[in-house]
């Protein structure tokens, strides 16, 4: 038996947990959540959590930021996280950094409950694809070597948005002007995407705005206001923004499926999917997913599943840690 440290490191909060692992099985010993911005160094946060505890065999952290040579300059925090420095300061023999979506991908291997969107799903051993709309849009692939899966991070969320119909042609022109040229999928498939879609529909004259909702948007998170109003069917602009979001989300998930042929499934992670599950289940997502012309047959039986467990990145870090100590 060995004890390992796992972490899910985000711009707003950091979740740390100690697990006991035996033969790949994980048993949570203790867990704590910290506001990330209250510490000037990541190491200080770790020291506070550990409280002098030692004897850890490994530590793995999933981090919202780019990992280069096991070092991360965090995107939304004043931290430079270096695996070698953590290992030396905390006396942990093996320390490894993962991109947050790599960590979430590994976490899927530890989960067994999902919401299936494809009624024709036929799961088989093979690669797994992960797409996650949240603050941004993340994409990853779990490559299957015949025995186990290995996460492959990507920056696929920054690939170009490709319209599929006349309305989306106009959306591209609107966003191209707003963002001075390049329009990535992340401009639509993220929290801010709801606002971009709403603004496009409003400018195109799709429907008249609701003054009360417009006032509410000025007071709080306008993206949340739009999505909630859409789910409650309170406003035509918001409802159409949600429909477009789901359709384009499905289209991009289908693009990822064509590029990786994930017979093991496409998993929809990230913070947005569980909140709009009813909209994703309504049909637009799968219509977008399958709208691949003559290649529809290649992906029509791939499982398409919503991940609603927020601890997937933490479990993924623990899963990877259990592997590195073998």
C-alpha cells in the first residue's frame, strides 16, 4: 500500500486529496478545497494542506494551464508550478503535472455513471475522446494501446469554427468582425459563447429582446442569465442561443470523433454540460454530431456520454499517480 497526493488546480479553487492505493484501487483518506488566490505560492498551499504529513509516494496535479517540461506558468494565477521543485521541497519522490483536460480524461476511466445521448451506442474497446466546454473549450484523446489508455492533450478548441448552414455563415461573419479575424470554436463553445450567440441573434433581428432580462444581464453573469432563461423557455433569443450552442457543440464533438474514431466513446466533460443536460438531450446536439454527410456511418454507433461528476480531474490525477508508483 502507498499514499499519494492528487490535486485539481483551477484559477478559482484548488482541490487536494490524499488517497491510499493498493493494486490500482483508490481509497480517499482526506480531501480539502482551497481558494486558489489566497496563496502567493502553490507550495504554500500544499504545505498548509499536508500539515507536516510525509511519506507520500507520489503527487500528481491537474492544472488549468499549459505544461511544458513539467513546468506550468498558470494562466489565471501568479504561480509557477515546477514538478522538480515541489519534489525537492516537499520530499515527494515522484511529482507529475498534467493539463487539466488530461487529468479529466484519466478521471473518466475511474467513473461508471454517465448520461448517454446516443440511443444507437455500441461501446467497444478503443480510443476515447473527451470534449469539455467550460471557461474555455478543451479537447483530449485517450489513446488505447490494446491494454490501457494514455491521454493525449490537444489545443483542438482553438481550431476554426466552420459554418454548416446559412445562419451559421452569418454567425461566422459576425464573430469575425467582433474578434478581428480568426474565429475559434472556443468563441462559441464556452461560457462567453452564450453571450456571443445572443448578441449575434439580437443584431440579426431574430427576435426582440426582453427588457427585464436585459436589465438582469447588466447586474450579474449575463451568460448564466441567458442559459437559465433558455432552459426555462422565457425568451426567444435565449432559446435560440441555446439551440445553436447545442448544435455546434454536437458538430465539434462529431469532428473530434471523425479525427480519432473513439470506439470507446465521446465524453462530454466540463462545467457547462451538466447544467444544460436537458438541452443537450433534446436532440440538436446529436443532430450536429451526426451531420457528417457520407461519413455519418463511421460515428453513428459511438457512445456519446455526459460526464456530470465534478471530481473527474481529481480522480484522474489520483489515477495517474497510482500508475507512476508501479
